[in-house]
């Protein structure tokens, strides 16, 4: 049984909303990368074997992958701001747990809790869509989407500086402090979105997806330790395939699934998600290669002999360029569409990696590579949420962007496993220590270039941008999306929502329900009570209206292919409308 939940309209979004939400995304990225400077020292710091120490990183990856689509769906159902604050609060608790311990098991628990913050990215994108005017939405979503790279680039030198001059636990205290600041700013500045999805939370779907993801990502992250052809690795991959297949069959039968697989199978969504995996692969390669190349001693013949802090500063422009790219993306996307900007971004990434094959002999060359790749990755990352937002209903924005963020995480996980294996297999043994070689670095760049080529091919299969779709891609909220789409295609229902005295009702939730009982569209009425909602096809529908202080209304309506005016009077019990 589906239900509609409509909160009172939130406060009008102020100018500080975008930087506050982007800051929350940067905090999440900082949490992910704060241990990079001390990775090689973790076995000694935690008094454990190297194979066990890797769980400190693996646990965060797994929990983040599981939490991202779940938090997105919870945000769609119960409020994106509320869920964003919850995810940040869990991260703060996890950071404090890690800050107070040197025990491996307790550290893994803390790092697992920190992974829940990954849901902040899709939740922030959803809040922006629901609240911002369309002329500001493009650059805002671009900045939010790129925040994961921005935070990662900025965190490396800062974390390296702390690791060199303070106890390593200070990294977690710093992350906790940033998380608390993000929560306070969100409470003070960001209003709650009034948009809500239909249905209830799909707990079996969440458990099934979680099990499938863990079974899939675990062998990816631990395959190099266990052996890629070992029975355990292959068995987990097989188990993940079975679990995810059964999960998919179950989701297709649920009225309000955690992930709408029918929507996800649309070409615009499917090819965007597949391209996202390739973008994730290409992004992580530079993060793995450049810091190692910069820090290797000059005595190797190719190492650049830089300190940990200097190496972090030289890689930081990767994130800074991604931040600067956000407004550039907005202008390009407004003129050419997000598909074109995605293709352009992928081409720049390919140029960066291609040029990087010959630019590895000086520190300044690493800086050039970081800037070029930052521009390309920034454009590509910025395009992804716009493509998703333009292809899914507004009520599914959080879950859909959560799935897209998950695809990027899968890409970075695959990249970490593959590049780690390449660098290990091509390393030289120097005094019992495996030292990466220039050959391994160049092979890694070639792998990134290949991933970009696959991403370009996938991007070419994205549907063309049409005049009907363009307004929806840049729509700022549920009401703007449906009004713009209805005006463009001139096909749907429109009218006014009125109260008992015939006065217009603003911010009333109007939901279009198809003959199967599934939501086919939704909008909020304007200040003058007007609404417009597009229909996907001819047929019979129910228009349901609800507003605070008024009883619900449901009107049957049949659409015959042209626009039909239907006024919804909340003072009446309902009426049958034939078009």
C-alpha cells in the first residue's frame, strides 16, 4: 500500500546552502583519505600483520558502498536533510571511536561507522534539486559531485602534515571536528526538502543489496592477498552473482523497491552508471601513482625524492581544479547538455594520462598532470548527477544518485585492486622491500586510458538531449521539473488546487498514479495553486492531492494524448474525469 507523506514546506534556501552542502561532501572525502599518509605504518601502529591492517581501509569501503544507496532511499522517504545529519553523526561517532583506540578490532568498528558518511553526496545533490532555482542548479550539483575529489586532494597534504608532526590519532579528532562543524552548519543553514517518495522502506531489499555488495567488493579488495584464482575469491564472486540476481528478481516484484531497477534500466540511467564506473577507475589511478612516484628516492633513477607533505601539495591541484571546473561545467552544460560535457571531460582525462606517460621525470610535470586530470575528472563527475536527475522522477533523486555514487565507488575499488596488483607484480626487490617501477607506473596510466576509452564508448550510447528533456535536466525542484517538462511536451494534466472557499492552495502535493498503483509523476502546486504534471503515456490515472490542514483528494483521470485541464478541489470528496 503506497502512501504520500508531505511535510510543511521548508525554509527558502539561502545563498549559503550550496557551500554548506559541498563542505559536507568534502568532509566525507577527508574521512576517506586521512589514513593515506600512514598506510605503510598501520601494521606497526596497530601491532598486527599487514594483511590484517588492510581491514582498516576495507571496512570503510564496504560500509560506504552499502550505506550509499540505503541512505539515499531513506532521504527520499523521510527527509534528505534529516538523513544527511544522521549519516554525518554516525561518521563523527566512528571517528571518535578510532581516535580513542589502537586496538585493531575497535579501529575497524570505528572505520566501518565512518563509511556511513558516503551517503552525504547523493543526499546533498537531492537537496539541491529540491530547493535551488534552476539557473543555480548546474554549478551547485557539479560542485557537490566533485566534492569527493576536492576533499581527497586537499586532505592529502593536510593529513601528511599532521602525521609528520603529531600523533596519528589526531587525524581522527580532526575528522570528528569537521563532522560536527558540518552538522551544525547544516542545522543552521539547510532547510528540509518537502519532497517525499511514495512507499515504505524496503528492508529485505536493503539486506539483499548489502549482502551482494559485500560478497562482490570483499574479493576485489582482498583478492591480491588471497590470490585471484583461490577458491575463496572465486567462491565469493560466484556467491555475489547469485545473491544479486535473486535480489534483482525480488526488487522487480516490490511496489516500493530500494532501487527501481526498471528506472535503472533506462538507457540514460544505465549508461550513465556504467560510465561512472570507468570515471571512478580513472580517478583513482592518479591518486595511487603520483604520490608514490613523487616520494620514491632519486637513487632509484626515476623517483622524484619529495617529502610526504610536498607530494601531497603537488597532488592537491587535482582537487582544486575539480572545484574550479564546477562553474565552467554549468555554462557548458547549459549550452550543450551534460552528455557533451561528460564526453569532453573523458577526452581531457585521456589527454592527461596520454601526456603523463612522458611527463614523469620532474615534480613540476606531476603538477601539470594533476591540473589536466583534475579538469577532465571535474567535468566528468559534474555531468553524472545532471544525467541522473534528468532521467528519474524527483521523488527518486536520492536513491538514484546513491546508486550512481555506488558505481563510482565500485570503479575506485576495482582500480585500487588492479593497480595494486600491477605495481606489486612489476616491483623490484630492494633489500627485501618491494619498490614500484617506472614500467608499473606507465602500465597503470595505460589501464586508466583504457578505462576512459570504454567510458567514452558508453557515453556515446547516452540518449541525445532533446528540447523536451533539457528543462528537466536543469530543473531545481520537484515542481519545476514537472512544470518545465509539461510545458515542453504539452502533454499531461494541469490545473489548480483549491480549498473549501475556492482559494488557491500552495505547496500541495499532487501525485499521478498509474493503473498499477505506481507513482508516474509528482509535483507541488505553485503559490497561485497551479500545478502541471506530465504523463508517460496514454491511459488511466489517478490524480491524488494532499496539503496540510486539508483532507486528501483522489480524482480518476484518463489521458487521451493531449493536455487536459483538471482542477483539484480539496473541499470535495473526489470526482471522475474523462479526457
